[in-house]
């Protein structure tokens, strides 16, 4: 499946304070703030996705 062009356009923008944090294991995790600014679900099952089914 081709990559969503919206993801590429958004990825070109710089990260802002509060957009992510690192877990104790060293993973970078995007916050709900980041996802809301992006404006759509990418379908990757992100931990803080405000659009995921609960």
C-alpha cells in the first residue's frame, strides 16, 4: 500500500515541545497533542491516538 501523502507533508514539520516523550526503554512515543495537530489517524495503532477505537 502506498504511503499516505498527508504523513509525508506532516513529517516535514518540526516537532514541538510536548509532542513526544521517551519511555524508560528508550522508545519515542508521540503524545495526543502531536496526533491532534496532525489531524488524522495513520492506522498504526499509536498509544495516544485520539481516533482509535476503544
